[in-house]
């Protein structure tokens, strides 16, 4: 029997304390992702979560947000990414931070399946680069798109 490819989940799944204090975290989205990842693990999947704390742009939000990912996301490894939350630079800095972090992961994980909840620009850039560079597969789970919305991130 072949074992399933490991899953690298790009995006935050947060501890309950983070959800309570994080003004930019959607509790419903975090709970939904947590349930999905627990289900994948219950079915025998291996998940690594790589995420960041969403925050309003500085000076209205933190300059260098940090967070704790959900501790029991199916026993998953969690990689929490700090980043510089600066106007005009945040998306690029997040893409660089995600790329650096996943580049350090094992080849097995990098060539597994990348998954993400919805598609932020920094996630799309990183996932597309991983597909081109390592031959990874990317499965974006689109839960909040408007009907008939154009998916420009697929055109790159």
C-alpha cells in the first residue's frame, strides 16, 4: 500500500487564545480549517502547517506580528512565521517569509501536496513557485469566492 503524500498547509490555523485576541482572525475560518486538518490526520494524512498572524497594517496593527498555531492540529508540525507588517511591502515580505520557511523543509514535504484556504496573493506566489521549482501539487480550497469571480492568480 502506498502512503499518502504529506500535506503542507499554507496559512494559519490558530490556537483558541490567538483567536480570542487576534482582531484580524476569522474564528469561523480557523475552526473550519482546524476541522479539515483533523479529519485529514484521522484518515492517516501527515500535515505540516506554515502560517502567519493576520494583522491590520502598521501603525494600526503590530509591526512584527507573531502567533501560536493551533497546538493540536492533528499533531501537525506548526511553523509560525513572523513578518514585517509594513505598508506597501507586507505582501512581498510575507511571500519571502513563506518561501524561506518551506525551502528549509525536507524534500519529501516540498514535493507533497500544498494546500491553502482561499488564496491570498503571497500564498499564490509561493505555491506557483513551488509547483514550478519542485513539481509540487497545489490544492487551493476556495470557500469564500463570489460566484463568477475571476481567479487571476491562476493566470500566472
